[in-house]
C-alpha cells in the first residue's frame, strides 16, 4: 500500500457550493502532492471523490496521472475517510463552542461578580 497523507482543506454545508462538500489535498508517498480534490454530494452512492480538473476549449478535462484501479480505490477511500473524520471532529467541537458562547456575555451585557 502506498503511503497517503490526506488533509481536508475546507468544508461546506449540504446544498451550498453546487454539491461540493469539501476540498482535500493528498500527498502520495511523501513526494507527490495533489491539490484541489473535491468531495461531492450526488451520484447513486451519495458522496464521491472528484479529481482536479482544468477548463480547456473543449470543456473541463480531468488533470490525469496514471493510476491503477487499486490505487484509485485506496485514494478515494482515504479521502472519504478523512472527510468523515473532519465531520466527526466538527460535530464534537460544536457543542463545546455552543456552551462557551452561552456562558460568554452578549454584546452590551455587563459581567457580574467583579
């Protein structure tokens, strides 16, 4: 198995950004980086991974590099796993942020006990 380092660089709520849920970067074997990988909502299986593309005169073309079907599955699985971990971390942080926001004084509100 090839060493993969996947980082989710930004996430979006459902329904925004035309179905794009997140952007990711992958470093393969510590020496090759792929930026602009998208996690997209849609298709028959729900989420899927879209590799970077660029616009040409004929429309959009995927920026290609030769990969085996096995490596493509490994890369896509790693990206989706990293996305699910990022979602879980964001959901775990949300209650803590909500609790601290409720304890903090609102603008214009004075703190008591000083």
